[in-house]
C-alpha cells in the first residue's frame, strides 16, 4: 500500500488529462472531483477511475473537447447534450445550470444526454447544497444488477443523491448506489486480489460469492426496494433523456471504443420558496446535532448523520494521504511512462 498526497495526485492527474487533450479548466474539474471523492473515502469512484478514463479517451469513446449544448426548455428546465465528453465535465456543467435556474425561479431541473461515467454524484449534490439549495441528483449505468428474485444482470447500480444546506457545518449528503455494493468495488477487488462481502453478488449460476473474479452480477440493495428504486432511476436518466436503459447501455468495462450514451437528471430546489425555507438550514443543523447525541449501547460507536463518514475520512486522508493499492500504482506508473509525465513524488 502506498499513500499519496491529494495535491500531488491532483497535479499528476491534471497533467495527464491535459496531455490527452482536455482544456486546463476541464482537467481541473475532473481531477478535483476524483481527488475529493477519494478524500471522502469513496475509493470505488475516486482516483482509481482516472486510468479507465484515460483508456477510454485513448480508445476514442470519450471526447476530450466536447461542445456542450444547453437548451433552455422552460423557466425551470434545460436539456444538456454532453457530446460524449467525460461525464464529470458534463454533469458539473449541468449542475451549474440547475443552480442558476433555481436561483432565478425556485427550481432548476436539467436532463443530461450523451454523457459518460460521471463519478460520485455526491460531488454535484454538495455543490448545490453549498450554494444554499437542496440538491437531488440521479444517474444510471449499464446492467450490473439482477432484478429482485432473479440472478442475471438487468439494471444498473443507479445511484441517488440528496444533499441539503447546513447552517453550522458542511452539507448533509446521502449518496448511495441502489445495488448491495458498487460495481467499481468489485473491479477494485479484482485488481487488488481481494474479497468482497459475501451475499452481495452472484456467480453466473446464481450462487452468492465473495470472490470478485466469479461475480457475474450484483444483488439489489434491500431486495425489492432497491430494485424498484433502480428501475425508476433508470427511466428518469435514460428514456427521459432519449438514452438507452439497462442491458441496452454499452458496458463500462467492455469495448472501450464504444460510446456510453448515458443520461443524468440534476435538480436544484430553493428552500426559501417553502413554508420552512427561511429556517431550513438552521433546522438541518439542529436535527444533525440532536441525532449525534443519541445514545448507543456500544461506547465505541457514535451516531452520525448522512455525510459525516465522508468528512471524517477527509480529515484523516488529508493528514495521512490517500491509500493506493499496488495494482493502481502500477497503472499510474504505466501512464506516466506513456505520457512522459513525472510520477507523484510518493510513487517515485
């Protein structure tokens, strides 16, 4: 295990993306998103994904210089065509558009099409909450998850994010996949020769397994509830935006030359337009403080509210660095050689 400083990796990541054709601004957006995600401890969607993005740019399925097209369709709504750019660049721009609409008219809803993997959607939800608004973000993926009662992949891991402003601290943020485990955690375990939790995934025969190399598909979170939620999110991200759904979406880790055709839906809501809106951030803070005071039977356990675990991880990782498994270190070294870019100092 190696530990890399967040600023050191950011510098390396930006240099790689610029060398692959991204603008300075877009390279910073992507790298900042990935590094922040790793600082929060969401390793499945953090800096470990950068080599995959570089591979897709190299294969031609990701456009390093997309011409984003925003079409305003009403006082509160817009469509955005991502021109097959990096999903982080596309959804970052869609989030800013949603914030702008909500600031003017109370609500902003932006549908996204022709995008790609956009990282952890908690990044966008928190961006909205930090502007004083309520953020709700959905995205979808190719089929990794079995329907409830089945054992063959049919639906994506299709995450949901809800984030709210907090008067006395960082935004509260729910960011979760609707599968029992994120698919990228399976991929990381494969690279690292590790295990996954038992009974969150099936083999091709439909048997539960903890061996990531035998995983054919994942189980939905909370049985039928996770499946139903994933189903509806797929409709809101795919068909609503003219994009495919479930097994019709090209695989993230399949043919890297095939474009993804992914959609997202970003909502920003101005709380001041509602009865409790004036005091909403104060009540968020009060509720969070009261929740953290709740008793537990185990003195080693502390009650937390949505997002606390990420902020706790961020403090620790800013101090000690972001952990990198050997397989990821090797990928970083290979790309450094290929692009002629100096490695982060911790990996030299």
